[in-house]
């Protein structure tokens, strides 16, 4: 009789623990899902913030459709994760329930069950299981999220989707870079929007030793400060970086609101610097190359 009481208590305890684990996982996954949905909804209110390369090729309806697909993808991923975790809890619960009766099974049958399970999971389903586990880890990690802008493997783009098995990155030229989650988990990358979308954008250029560096500094900082893509929270900075054989290498840097704005800012600064150098006859090399088209002195 005491043995039966202990067995009933064990089964009840295991069932209670499984129910508590289910409720906790359901609440945690739902909370994570809603926080990610709120973040991506807020992020996508400004398309420039979530784009690797600024573009106006999409119409308003296409942009809304793309935003809805991204949000739907986030919800679907966490729904799948929740179901997967619940299934794992169920499997563990069933195994725990059958544990007291394992000793009563024939050893031959038990060995066959273990061998078949190991073969199926360890060989046939190994890639799927690895990618699913990696997808769950990535989903709950704050290092990589949908909408983040990355530099990875020579690719520059935004995370468009994180499925349960693959991560999809939309590169600046609108190609899709698809990576299995098991590989993505082990990759090194630069997340340009991990904590915020601000970016310190710099442009490197050269001027001749004959150029007035004070004038060059004034022009470069003025051009950067008056660009429409510049975030005015801090004045642009100018530095002389190197003294090369035929020219002086300089940097001008300024803040931008997002990686896409930083792209536009660098392009705008370069275009206007060339125009200013042409108008003021500022040489860029020792050979005195005249950007305005006149013959060298």
C-alpha cells in the first residue's frame, strides 16, 4: 500500500511540475513575443531606420505589406517556439511518468527503443534539431533581432526574418542572404543598431601638401554640418590621419540617425567636397591635379 501511495504522489508531483513549467514557458514566450512585436512596430514607423540602403522604390501600400509580413513573421516564430517548448515539456513529462515502469520492460525491447530513437534524432534529424535549437537561442538573445542592421561576411544589410531554422538578411542591393541558424549562432558580426540606430559616419579623403589644412577643415566641417542627413546633436569633427607620400589623408565625421542616413551623409559630403575643391582650386595630390579641368601648373 505505501508503495502505491508513493507512486501516486510521484505521478501527481510530476504532473504538477509539468503544468507549472507549461504555464511559465507560455507566459515567458508570450511576453518575449509581444515585446519584440512592439519593438519592430516602433522601428518600422520610420522606414529609413530599418533599411540598409535608402530607397523609394516601394509604394506606401507595398511598405505596409512588407511591415505586416515582418510582424507576422515575428509572431509566427514565437508561436512555433512556444509549441516546440510545450512539446518538449510534454515529452519529458511522459518520460518521467514512465520512468518507474522502465524496470519492468524487457531489456531487449528497451535497447531497441533507445537505439531507434538515437538513430532517428542523431542522424536523420540532426540538422533540423541543431537549427531549431539555435533558432530558439537566437530568438531569446538580444544580440540579433529582426530589423537590426549588420556587417557580416562582407555583407551589409538588415535582418529581415528569423525563422525557426534560418536567418534571412536583406543586403543593401536587395539580395537575400539566407543562413542556417546553427551557423548564424557561431558567426561573428557587427550589429550597427544593437543599442540604438545612431551611427558615427566618416569620410576619408586626401589633399595635397600645398593645400591650406585650416581651409580644408573649415570646408569639410561646414559641408557635413549643413547636410540634411546630419544629426545636429554634435558638431562634425575633422582630423588629419596620415602623411602619405603624395598627399595628406584626412577624415571628416558626423552623426547620422541610422545606417541608411549615414550612407546618404557620406555620399552627400563627398559630392559637395569635390564641388568645393573644384571651386576653390584646392589640389588633392602633389601632382597638383586640377579638379576644375585646367592644365596643371
